């Protein structure tokens, strides 16, 4: 798994600080909110792509063998 983006890491750090200081609110700037939104949307698109790939049927390979003239 890859490392989280800077926007997700910053959000995570802000939530940790909020929890440590027992604050009841977390305020994001418009730029932070847009960046986090874009990152989350990109991740959701990647998940959707992976789900489509995993749902694709795998090709069936058939192998036939006979004994030929062996008795």
C-alpha cells in the first residue's frame, strides 16, 4: 500500500490534534477542504477501477489430453 498523500496526512494530523486537545470542532480552510476532497475523489475512482477489474471474468483455459495409442 502506498503512503497517504500530503492532504490526507495533514487532515489526519489535524484530527489527532483535535482529539488530543479534546476540541469539539475541526476547521479546514477552503484550500485544505478542496485538496482533501480531490484526493478522496481520486481514491474512490481508483477503488472503482479496481472493482471493475476484479469483476471481469477470467478467461477459461481448457486442456485436453488423451492417451493417444497407449494401451
